[in-house]
C-alpha cells in the first residue's frame, strides 16, 4: 500500500503576498523612525561655511588685485561687495556668498539653517558665524559644530 504524503509549506503566492505586505509596512514605517533632516541641516551649514570662506577669499583677492587699499567696494559678477579692512562686511559676505533670508535665518553675522530645534540653538550648533575683519585680523568664518543638528 502506498502512502500519500501531504506536502507542508507555503505556496509561491503566499510568499509573494508576505513580501509585498512587509514592503508596504516598511515604506510607511521607515520615514517615522529615520529622521534624515538632521543630516540635511548639518550638510547645509557645512556648505554655507565653505561658501562664506570661499567668497571672503575671492573678494579679498579682488580687493588686492585692484591695488587700492582705500577701496571699500569691489565688484564680483556685477554685484558690489562692501569691504572693511580688505574683507567683506557682514552684509557684503551675504551678497558674495549668495546667502539669503529666504533660505536661512540671519542675525548679526550668524547664519542658521531653518528648521533647527530649540535645543540645537541653545547649544549654539547648526549655525556658522562670520566675524568682520579688523585692522590686524582677517575675517573669520567659524567652523560649525554640526553634531547636534
């Protein structure tokens, strides 16, 4: 006599349905658990710091190339940049680096990425600061601490 054995296991359709359901669940759950906003803000602030440093150096190089130590204005790509001691002023660096209030929060030379948390602001992170040049010190762009963005 022959034994007829029943095959145990899942059908291909059942396996595909489980995979589809898991995929849909993960598509909705992943954005809730993974906050990529902090990474975007830290990259933005690092980019702003780099653009401010580059714009400051380019404007200073233009000021030196013109050879007029008394000049308080240089022209970069058709835009007049106000200079102080051979480097852009706070208003001048915002023009030279093309940083606008539409994209960033700007107050007294401190540029902050929009959307930062109150804790980040309290810890003075997620921002970059531009300090105008003095008669003896070149303009300074602070290195941003983006660890808590």
